[in-house]
């Protein structure tokens, strides 16, 4: 038996290993079942064993040695057998992944489709590289071809892992839940598999045909690999808009609740003022002064000339008082009259919530403060919010990256930027001297560059 015939016989079980390695790279971040290593290597070894014995049974039944490709005399029946055989190999690798990882069938099919596509790309690159006659010349050519195959597969898998898989896991999992993309990737893989078997099993192909077929297969499967990690701009934007819409709905409910609570507190405080006089007969002046001081805290409603801004500033001032944070505000609320009421609440609510959360972590009592300024500079509305902070803040795309998730800037900050841009303005964040500075500049209505008033 020649070296070429021997290596051709072991091509299918080697293919099982190549596909499983690629599928493992794609699925590596999915939750694993108990005894994962035993399951993955066990089912993988069983798949290799089945592939080898399928070839042996085929050779016994047909009385000819199984060879990868270039069928001579077998005709359509052998070509069909090869297609079914390689579909079965792919199915066994899918079963191995499904029984080794704790994930739904949609995600498994998606990562396995990506894994097979990566293997198919590497296989066709090997076919192109090993086209010269030297690689089929006995006795050493086939072994050199095998070494080239190992190098190409290792290099391609390494590039795939470091450039795509390692840094884009979230996109992969998000796409794996998109049934349309899963079905498309899986169907294209099956079609590529069928086309590959039909073309490979034609013995009298010329060199140009081999090159065209391999390049076509590389492009098709390369697109599948790309689609595994691709999140289209429209899908991404729609998800962000849905999330921000939910944030705005929650803010609207919160605004109504805050307004009602503050009105109720003011009414109660007004009633208590009249009731204090009745207590003076039985209580000491010290106790009366303490009660009056407590009432003054809740009766210190902020008045800026904008009722929505009054609600949010009053609410946040009460929160600051309860957490030992000093809040100062110089705001001309009437300048916000051209803005939608919910835009005002969203803009200042998010800005002050972030500032208070950061200031609360400051250990120096003198620096536990939040300053708010709303003023007019020529034809511009200028909003400035500043607070001290401790620790390290990293900015990405002009917004702070939270420590909880580097891929998540915070829909609050994005919502604020979107609100500023809605009115033709800009939002900027700067750090310096231990201070976090948030600046929003919006041109007044009618001035150059201003957006459409009230446009969603």
C-alpha cells in the first residue's frame, strides 16, 4: 500500500478531529456539562472510531479500498455515499458538542456551522497549496503534504481565535439566538459540503477547475465565519433603541411618582407647620427646634423656573442629604422651556444619578459634593455637572466604561448624548484633579446648528 493511499484512507477520521477542534474554539465560552473533558474526548473518539469502521465496511462491501476523492468507476453511487458519509461526520461532531456543552440546539448548530466552515476554508487552502505534483509523488510527497496541512490548519485556527473568537464572544452568542442566521449558516454549510463532494469526486478536472472550486469554497465558508460574528448596524441600533425606549418609559413612571411624592411631602410639611404651635405648650424649645429643622429639610423644594427640573433637583437633593453629600445648584430653569419635559427629566436624572453614585464612594467628607450649573452663554444653553470621584475611570468613545462590563457604556450616558444631539448639541466628559466633569452645550432654538424642536 502506498503512503498516498494510506493517508487518503485516514482523511475522514482526521476530518473529524479538525472539525471538532474548530467547533471547540467557537463553543469554548458556552457553559460546560459535568465531566466535560470525558464527554468531549469520549464522544469525539467514538466519532473517529465510527468513521474508520464506516470506511472498512465500505471497502469490504465494494471490494475496493476507500479513497478520498477522485472516484474511478464508482460513479454517482459512490459520490452520493461520500456526501452522506461526510454529512454523518458533521452530525456526529454536532452531537459531540451538544452532549458536552449545556446549550440549546440553536446555539450548538450555529457554532458547529462556524466550526465546519473554518475547517472547510483550511482544507481548501491546503488543496491550493499542495496542487504541485511534488506533493503526490511517492514515497515522501504525501507526508510533506500532511505536514503542510498541519501548518495551515494550526495557523488558520490561531488567527481565527486571536482575531475573532477571543474578542467577539458576545456577538457570537447574540447571533446564535437569531434563528434566521442559524438556519442560513447551517443550510449554506450543507450546500458547500454537497458541492465539494460532487466536484472532488470528478477525476478528470483540470487545474483551473480545481483552483476555481477551492477559491469559491473559501469565499463561501469565509462569509459563514464572518456572519457568525457579524451584528449588523441596523440590528445593533434597534437593540440600543429598544433598550433606551425602555429606559425612557421607566423614567416617565419615575417622574410621575417623584412629582406626586414631592407634592405630598410639601402638603404634609405645610400641615405640620400649623401643628407645631400646638406642641409648644407641652414640648421644650429644643425639641421644637429639632422638629422644625427636620421639616425644613423636606420643605426645601428647589425653584428654578422649570417644574420638571424642580422635581428632579428636589428629589436628588433629598437623596444627597440622606447620604451625606452636599449638593449645590445654580440653575436658570426657564432656559429649558424649549425642551420636551421628559427629555429634561432624563437628561438631569441620569446626570445626577451618576454623579451621586460616584460622590457617595468618596471617603473625604469635604469632597462628597455635587455641583450643578445651568446657564446661558451667548446663544448657547450650557449644563455643567461635576463631582469628585475615587479610583480609575476609563473613557471609550468619549463615555466612561463601567467596571462591570467593558462592552456596556451605560444606556443612561448614551441616552444623555442622544438627547443633546436631538437638539443640535453635544455632550463631553472630562477628567481632571480628581473631578468628573460633564458638559452639555445646546444652541437655543432658532440659532445655527439647532436640531428640530421636540423631534424624537
